[in-house]
DNA sequence: TGTTAGTTAGCATGACTTGTTGATAATCAG
DNA sequence: CTGATTATCAACAAGTCATGCTAACTAACA
C-alpha cells in the first residue's frame, strides 16, 4: 500500500474527497501486519474517532481494494481480512490464536501435475495452517 | 472417499441409518471431480429423488466431513465446495467458468521465509487461479 | 413390530456484507 | 468564501450461506 500522504494525493486525483475518516483508515492500515477484518479495523478506528461508522470502513476498504492498494484474504473462517501488503507473499495461519503471518516462498512458480493442459495461471495463493510458537508454548 | 458400499457399512457400524437419501449422496459424490457445492449437489440429487431436502444434503455432507470422507474447500467466493478426493492435492480455479480442477504439487513441503520462528505447519493449501484452456479458446 | 432415528417443510437465526434513504456535514474548485 | 458535490451517518433492509428448531410423518433396523 502507498504511504498515507500518497494515498491522500491519489484520492484527490481520482476525484475522491479526502475526509478525516479515510485518512484515519489510511494511517491504521499503513504498515499493519495484523491482517485485520473490517470489524476489527472499525473497532480501532472508533477509539480514535468515535462516531465513525462500520459502513464507512467497509466503503473505504472497498475503494482501496479496487485501487489495488489492499488485498483481501478470505481464509474461509468468518470475515474477510484485509492486507496492505500487496507484495507476492503468502500466509501462515495459527489455528489456535487465529493470527495470520506473512511468509515468502521462493520455489515459485510451483509445478503441478494433473488433467489441466493449457491452464494459464495468473496467481497462486498458499495458506499454511498450524500452530504458532507462542500457542505451542502456552499449551505445553 | 470410500466407495458407496463401504460407506453404507461404515454408517451402519456407527449407528447411522442407511437411508435412500444418504445412499444417493454417496453415489453422487463417488468419483465426483466437480467440487460441487451443497446446492449444486442438491439440484442433481433432486432430479433423481424429488422431495429430497437441501437440509438433508447439508446434513449428510457434514457427517461425511466429520468422518473425513470429504473435505470442504472454501475458495472465498460464495459457497463452500465439497471434495470426495481426500488425497494430498491442491486446486486450480478458472476465474472465467468457475471450474475447479485437482492438481498435485511435488515440491512439498514448501520452504518459506518470514518472521515466524517455530511455527508448526499442519497443512498447506495451494490455490492456483487463472483461466482454463477451454475458456481461453472461447474468448480468442 | 416397536423403538429410534431420519426426513421434511417451514420458519428462524446468525454472521458477514452490501444496498438504500434522507438528513447533515464536510471537502474542494473556482 | 461560497456553492456544488460528495461523504458520512443512522437506521433499516436485503442477500447469501449455513445451521438450528419444531412438529409431523416416515422409514430403518433390531
Ligand atoms: Mn499478508
Ligand atoms: Mn479436489
Ligand atoms: Zn497462535
Ligand atoms: Zn474456464
């Protein structure tokens, strides 16, 4: 994701108004590695700006997503998570605490076998599931 | 997934009754590589057994899932898909026609880098997105 | 044949997300 | 500064997917 100041400029160029709500969301996403849901992002935002609506958070996330500034990650377990990291990376999910971590896989592009001649791969998504070190430690 | 006859035996052993509805679903799933949703499976089932309920299809799929006879695949786009193929395999998804194909990746376990020391990986899911040969052909 | 479990329809609930409306307020170009 | 445009908000609705519940009926299995 671009830095908040760049997003401000970009939004203005695109004819979007730069509101305090949008700017707050820019800041909250900047460098955010928590892979928050719209809801959790809303909760943090509401602490700094009581009165902001969940609807506006969803709205701004959609705009950023359409601009390619955030990606959304659907892990199939509840709400979609948003990720300001749009580099080519993958995810590690702890089944115990639910944390999502970024990881980078070098062996790409992967080779596969199957009855799928001529399939053109545009993107690859890898999700590793397991247990993080902290959770393993606590349960021991 | 076990063959329908084996499932019949297994269900009886577990104290589940072997109903025509369940048997139909066993047959429809057997060798099925379409990765159907509960809804699409229901539609096919209803042709052969008018009156069968969507509720029963969901129910039987849950039972089979709990038994490890089918896996469910959430691609993040709509309904969960069910897969009687429980081998270690991955998926190719055509963004145009929505088809899901099985593929096998040899390079596993994959290596990754990141700030995730001590994470214990239990499973890896890979989804390749792109366009299948047929769709590429039609759009040309 | 009787006990038990399954099925069905219908309706409800739940989570997540998006749409709508109408009033209010803020942004930004001129 | 001002006016036109857009955003926000609250409140409510709707949509999708999945599951829960009831009550009546039916079928399976011992
Ligand atoms: Mn990420
Ligand atoms: Mn499969
Ligand atoms: Zn954890
Ligand atoms: Zn296709």
